[in-house]
C-alpha cells in the first residue's frame, strides 16, 4: 500500500495560505502572501529535497494551477525538472483532460474514492502540497499516513488554516523533527493509530 504524506508550510497559528508569493492567494483579502520566504535556508532546502523524485504528487485544482503557472518557467532551479518529471494527480471537478502540465492526470469522479484507489495500487508514495480542502477530505476518511509540517515562528492572525473547525480529532505521534537556522520546526507526525498497524 502506498503512503500519503502531507507537506505544508504553517504559521504558529496554523495559517497555510500563500506562503510563497505576495500574489499567490489573496482570497478573503489576505495581505501576507510570501510570509515563508524570509525563513528559507539550506536546512529546509535539504529536508524538502530528500523525497524529491522518489514520490508522486497529489494536488487540488487551485494548487495545481498555481504550481503550473510558476514552476515550468523557472530556469536554473533544481526543483523545476523534478516537478516536470514527477507524476501529478489532480483532484478537481472543474478541470478536464488533457491537463496542460506534463505527467498530470485528472482523478475521475469522487476524489476521496480515487485517492483510496491510488493508495491500493503499486507505485511510489504520494505527497500532497498545499491543497487544504483536499487534505481535510482525506483526513475525514483516514487516508493520511504522515504530516510533514514546516512550522514557522510567525503569527499572522488571519488567513486560511490547515486544521479548521470540523476536521476530525486525530491524535498524532512525532516521528522526527529538525530545526532550521531561522527557527522553522520541520516536524514529522503520523497518526497515533499507525503504531498499531
């Protein structure tokens, strides 16, 4: 069975919205886009590069479109080629095939059912980036095996949060943690129930 890992940047108050660029996601009048950039360092880059090329990606529509608008045009960046060549699954009810970014596959029908089917197939483990709504749906159906959370020493007080009201109670156990030179805690958690699997 394939493992599904969530990888996300978060503030201390749980905001995941628009960590990379000022214009990345201005929904709700969000004014703090690009908040994660000042905290980048070689420790974070090294941790994020560990799984690159050895996993596949699962993205919601908004994250997929944002990534496609940015990454394929980035030259002299080691992540560009890896992302181009990585198999990408996209959960969307509004997009249609063929998807514009190479190695992209639209999940047909109900996303939760499609992801559950992907987990059962042989292949590489799957990483979810961004995609808060999709993550919450996967959590409600116990399809998340691991969280890698880059917790930034920053409180924004507003913005879209990863763990909003309504997500199921999920006891977690820490399996790893690394602290960057800028104070970002890169924490890896698994559902506590995974210990008994």
